[in-house]
């Protein structure tokens, strides 16, 4: 072991910040970052065992215990720094100074990633060649860490950099500007995102403008409040020579843009340098028009011919902003990342893959990589090492270049084209696999996705994994780092998909999972989940499976306890964990006060039984009118659980009584652990802190058919829907068999069609529902939102006098789940 307080000098090519994503240990340096909920210093020994030898640690984290642990790492080189993130940023900043290439820096409230992706396509012809290429941030890597990691990938073969920068509070852009050092800037817009981190919208604008203090040119839309004034007053003061291209949609501006929309495209008339130019873009929504306009002005500034600009605009396609996990054929799951293919994006997609279904056979279908900036042999050897480190079981390579470098891939199968793969590869071989598809656009991997995707009707339940993570972190912030957390994934994870949600929770290191029945726990174990799992309703016939799959039963009565004792008595020299349920007022399941002494005696007589936890359940924590009763429950639980722990020497079981609502209303009752349920899925049931949570699930369907019907016509079964006027009626592909309750019939329920609330007409059918779309602009095949961000599941539940739990858990398993991460 060698300590160093000198500046970091390393030969490592991989800057590693997450111990779970190590793939090339020999080439990695690990930055141990201490956050609110995770401490990277705790994983140094684990990484050392995996082969990492260089570590950056924070001086304030060094304790005598950590020093003693470091002594067991004889070949480790440890750099001591004040702040690991700043140290990483400084390393990236020094790296950036080695390259004198044009760099486009993009910031703003929205549109950063799309502008970046489009520019990489639009400018590729000017900067790409056999060995020269454009480098860009992978996905939305625009944070304090993401920017540094992106810029670190620049090498001598890159001719243009395109990087985005996002900030959430004052002072952050000062760290990012010297890392990016953009020569050309694009300020996309100013909106409400991250307003809470700034005193005012004006201050946020000022902070973002710091990115361009050394830029030669800045492109922006000056129609946003204060932006033009701030740029001309503040930015010009520190960078007087900057060229400003401030365009406007307002007539009379010297740089003017007029947009004429049609159904599927838009014509842009642009006044630039006293000349008028006409362009057409294949989008008609306002956001895409604004994003494309920024790109057009950059190309005009680069003196690209107008005809050439139009030819390039014709290449633009919608950008897939998220990684999606979809149900496929033959019990397979697909990770669809087919919109581009580069090394950094591949690494991120493989990391996402490692979080999912850990026991499934892992397949990577990958095309030639474009825009790498590396020599061919060097690139594919590096990809081979990356894939090897992620324990991929099979690689399917598609493309001439990857095919001639197949020696770098173990268990590989290779095809020259996508068509050859679809024609020759036996699709039936994909069974119970996790398949990552990573392909450049020109390879049209969407054809492979269509072949592998599970063919179901148009109803899908989208689960936002980023929102789920946000909600988990919110509740963790309420309980503090010393309190453990059990997350309930019963009832198919409240309809969200138990195995997928459990995989994410294991990745985020929750302490326990809770399920209702043994079979639910078995499914999790079969999908590779290793976390401790409590089973709420164990039955004697399932005891064998409890033991086989290392599941921990809730014991709530003397009868179930004696049955469990009898079953476990045949296992010599083996101990078994249980969870004791106490009844403090729910009067559903659990031992009562008068049972405690007898329970203690039985526990003393059976030393092979280990009490993992003691818990109870709050009856009315979601309603303030029951606060008094809840407090009495908490007091009773405290006394009953202490009676057990003090009577049994040497035991320290976890104690827990707070559910999602209890975490909010009774923070002093968190004991050793809390149980998080509905709150994780985006419903703050007390109604006091809903604004802190994000919507996790969105139920969507499509319009199957539209009819124009006359006043007096009837709709649906029993002729319950009677039209009071001439109407436009749509049939949507969802019914009560999918979880759209029959109680929404006859106008009670409303759905969103292109942002317009449309009422249900007639009765909800088993597989279909009719809605009135007279006020909506729509056509057959359009998307319909049943509930989601803009149509609250809480409000939806109130319309039929039920609770969000019932709506969520009622979404049928026949509805395809799509899990995604932004």
C-alpha cells in the first residue's frame, strides 16, 4: 500500500465511480465518493479483490479502521484528496487541455440531449473520416460527474466535441466550464427545471451562461424572459468578443424564424444575414422545431451550403431518450438501445443490463461501432475486454468490421448485415434470455426488435425506473442513513413487475424485500435476487420452499409457529430466521399482549429459531384523524417488542412499524427499519408531500377505430351509451380484463387523448372501451393515457370510490410492461 498526497498521475484509461460497474480493473482508477446514502470508501477492498489497484479517497473519510483495512491491500496506490468529485473533474480538465479541437457546449432547461444527438448526425460529414470522428456525451451525461467522464474520452483522433452541461444549483457551472471549454455555445431555452436550486429564473440563466465565458459564438432563442438582456449585459461583460446569434419567432427581429406546420412536418423560413432561407424538418411539435432551429443556425454559421443543410435535415429521426426493458418472446426480456452505437453508450447499456434479471442467459446483439476515433484493432479489443468484464454469455455481431474482428469475442456469432441475421439466425434459440440490442441507426435494429418483441395488443404499462429511484431516495432522506428499509414488492410489485423492481432495489442496496406469498419470493430467487425476503402469509404446504429458497416467514400465531417448529425440527444443526408479527390494533394477524409471555417461553425452548425482526402494522397512518390511535399503537408496539428482546438474552432483532404513511407522519417511530410500499410507486398516501414524488407507472393504450355517429345512436353493451349530439367515438384497446375497472363506464372515467380528457361512453367491455373524442384532434393508432403524470392515479381512484392500491394492482399481467431509464 502506498499513500500519496501529490496530484493524481495515472496511466488508467477508465475513471471508475461505481463499484458495481467494474469491467476493466487493470485499466481503472476508482474515485471513492461519499454521498448522503452511499459511501464509495466501503467498497475499496471489494474492488481490490477484482483487480483494481489505484484509488482516490477523501482525507475526511480516513479513519483508523480504514487505515487498518488499507494495510491489507499491499499493492494499492491511494491518492488522498479533499474532494473526490473535484479531483475527477480536475483530471478531466487537464485532459481537455491536451486537445485543440472545436467543441460545442450545450446547456438549457430542455432539449440538450436531442440537440447534441442531432448535431452529431448533422455534422458528421464534416468531421468524420476513416480515422477521425466526432465525440459526444453519452445519453444525458451532463452532471458534475457525467461531464467529466464524457470529456475524459476525447482522444487524438477526435475532430469535434459535442458536450451538454446541466446544473441544479448555483456554482456548479463554474466546475463544468473549464472541463468542456466550448468554442461554440448553444443555450437551448429557460424553463422550470431545477428552479428550486436558484433564487430566481434570472439567477438560473446567469449561472448557465457561465458555460460560455470563453466561447467564440453563442446560439440562442431570445424570446425567453430576460435571456437576451442577461446575455448582452453579463456575458458580453466577461466575453466582449463573443458572436451572438440570438434568433426570434417575433416579426421584426434581424434574425427571424417563421414556422409553418403541417401534420407531419414543418417549413421554417429563416432570415439570416439579410437573406431568407427555407428549410423543411420532419417534425411538427414545438420542442422539435426549436431544437432543429438551433442546429440549423449552427450549420449556417459553419457556412454549409443550404441544399446540403436540407439534405442532412432529412436524416433526422426522433431520439430515443431512454433505455427500455421490454418483454420478448419465449420468456425473454429485451433492452432496446437501437438508436445509436458508440463505446460510451455501450458501456452504459451494459451497466443497465447488469442490474436486470441476473440469472438469465445474457446476449449482446451489437453492430459495428461508429465514431469511435480509435484504430480498428484497438477499438474491438477494448470492446471485447468490456464485454468480457460484464459476463456476457453470447455475442452476436452484425457488420463487416465487427465480423473481421471476431477474435476478440468469446462465444460469438457474426453476420455481415441485419438482413443476414434475420434470415439465418434461429430465433427459436432465444429462450429465457436477457438480450441487449445496441446498434447504429443504419443497421435498422428495430427490425430485430420487432421480431423478438412479445406480440400483444396495444396496451402497455410503462414503469419509470428513474422515478422509482427518486422516490426511494426521497424516503431514505426522511429516515436517515442509520435506519434500514424494507420495500414491499408483493402483488407483482403493486402491478409494476416484481422481478424488475426487485433487481433495481437490490442494485440500490435496500435491506429487505417483503412479499405476500411464498411463490412470490420463489420467483424473485429464480430471477437472481439475493436480498433477504420476508414472506407475510406463509402456509404449511410452502414451508419446504421457504427453506429451499432461503425465505423468511412471518410468524403471527401459535398455530403457524408450532407447525413451523415441527417442520424445522428435522433439520439438524441448522437455524431459521423468522419475523414476529404483533397485533397492536389492526386485529388482522399477530400476537396480542396476553400472548407475549407464552411466546417468549416457546422462543427460549427453540434456540434454532432466530428472530430477524419484530413488527406491527399501523391502522390509520394515512389519515390525521387517527393520529392518536397511531401513537397508541406505536407505544404498545414499543412495550411489547421490548418485553421480548429483554427476556431473550443476546438478541437484537430489527423492530419496525412504519409503513409509507408512517414514515411521513411519525418520523420518531422509525425504530430500526421501515417498510416502504405504495410511496415507492409514486403515491404519497397522506396527501401532504406528493410533490416530492415522481410518477412511476403510466398505463397507455391506443385508438383501434374511430367512428362518426349521429345523435340518438347507442354505444356498447345494453345500449347504455346514448349520444346527445353528433359525436366522434373512438374504441380503445383496453377493458376490464386489463384492469380498466367497469366502474369507469358511462362517463365516470376519463382518459387523455393528445392532452384532451375524453369521457367513457357506454359500458367498459372486457377487452375494449369506447370514448368520446369529439373535442380531441386524433386519429386511429394514436396513444391514449389511462393514468400517468398528467392524469393522477389518485384522482382516477376517487372517481370510482376506491384507492390507488386497487388501481395499480388491478393492472392485468397480460398487459405488457416496459421498464425504462432516462
